[in-house]
C-alpha cells in the first residue's frame, strides 16, 4: 500500500517541502489548492500529472502581495494595480501579461499569467517562510486540489479523499480548517481601461465595478482558456439540477416523485416548498453560507450514494452569480 502524504499545520514544514520541489496542498480562503513552487518545472509538471489536468490549462500563481506583481508580469495594466490594491489579499485573480521568465507550463502557452494573493493566514505564512534573497517574490502555483473536472475541496480531508492515491509520501497536506468562502476566486482579465470577468467568484461584480469598468461580455478569438468554463465541471457523481423558478421546481419534483435518494440544497427561506422525503444536504441561512456549504453538500451527496441533488438557486446577484455559475456547470449532464 502506498504511504499517505502527511498532514501538517506548520508553515515552516510546508515551505521546506515546497523548496524541495514536493507538492503541498494548502488552504486558501476560497478552496484548497494543490501547491508547487511556481519556479520549479518539476513541481509544476507534477501538479498537472496528479490533477490529471490537460497541459493547455493554465494555473494561478499565488503571491504574497501587490509588490510581487512586477516579478511575474510586465506591461501591467492600471486596472490590475487598482484591483490588487482594493481586493488583495483576497478571492480575486488578475490575468495580466506575463514576464518573460514565466514558464509556458504555468500559462498553458498563453502570453498572460494569472496572479492572486490569498488571505488565508497559513498560506500567507508559507509564502513568508519561502521569501529569501534568492527568492524575493516567491510564487506558489496552485490549482484547486481536486482531480480535473471534479468538485473543489474545502477541507483538508476532502483533499485527502481526492488525491491521497496520487500524492507521494514527501508531499504534504496543510490543514487550515474549513475554507471561509467555499467557492473559487473571481478571475478578471485586466486591460488598460476595463476588465473582463472570466469566472464569477468570491468578489462580486458589483464590488469590482466600484473600482474599475467591468465588461461583462468576453469576446472573440482572444478569449483565454478557463477550464472552469467547460460545460461539465465541478461535478459530483450524483446528478445535479439547479432550479430557478416554480415551474422548474414542479417539473423536477414530479420527475423524482418515486425516487428515495434525492438530496436538496436551498436557502432556509425556501425550505417550506421541499418534500419531506428529500434529504437536507444544506439549508444555509444566507447566500454567503450557501457558497461556504455548497461543495461539502455535493460531496456529502456522493458519500450517501444519492442519485440526484436538487439545488434551489439563490437570487442572481452578489455571490449568488458565482453559486449559480457553479451549479450550472455541475448540472450540465442532467437535462
Ligand atoms: O480560488 C481559486 O482561484 C483557487 C484557489 C486554490 O486559489 N484556485 C483555482 O484554480 O480555482 P483552478 O486551477 O482550479 O482554476 C484557475 C482558473 C482556471 O480556470 C484557469 O484556466 C484560469 O484560472 N487561468 C489560469 N491562468 C490563466 C490565464 N493566463 N488566462 C486565463 N485564465 C487563466
Ligand atoms: Mg479548479
């Protein structure tokens, strides 16, 4: 039997493993990432191998703060600086032109690099331990710590469930508890005068718009690849249906009337319409709690062997936009 990767809570341990080019799963405020030293081709190659992620899909480079942008990017658009100043550290990823030394492996062959400064104290402590005179602006390449196309992990145990068979004994899982936000960062492509939202997430479009001009239609051939934007992504084994109105709910309810293995996720305000036979996977009181509990609920559905998950969508504004986006992708296989 393979030796399992070790759990730790010690940032010095994690920094040492990263320096030795091992992989370290790390907590962020959004979801857990599978981290490797961004400047190590060996570590970056292993990230793709462990995730079974196609090499054309770029990864986010996590940095300590906006002073490190210069090291990783060039021709930095003013919008990038404004957003970093307003929302870092936090759940916002900026896509900017890459510096010449940034490897094609990180960027999927694109001319841009995705940068984010996470706010989780343990992640920040690891970056601080990595910072030396030889490595003044360390970057940790970290996609979500799930296998490609699956639900992102929001606890250290989720990471172990996803990846323990694929990690090495020298790799580590840093246990930083439950992720506070629970869904991935907002990704914006920064241009000189405006930004394009490539993935809705923890920072709302309303919040972005207080700082920069937000172009909601991304366009044309120049559109970068974002694997989260594949139709079927964030999927559990159970079939997921997102319901946004009464007519859809009635249709789903009659289709599943005889099925005993149905789980439901909905706001506490909506629970009164849900049949008592459906298993309550999560009944969050607020939209933020909906985001925080969503991926655990989807994993829970699989653990219980449910065939279907019915998710009553939250309102389509604020963080609700990102929740609906993830539910739409998770449900792409159903109807
Ligand atoms: O919250 C998050 O963003 C988490 C935590 C760990 O930071 N990370 C995450 O990584 O969700 P991942 O790899 O699962 O999703 C990152 C997304 C991908 O869809 C990828 O295509 C996109 O970022 N991306 C990376 N580099 C890009 C680039 N140069 N241009 C456009 N999209 C890029
Ligand atoms: Mg992911």
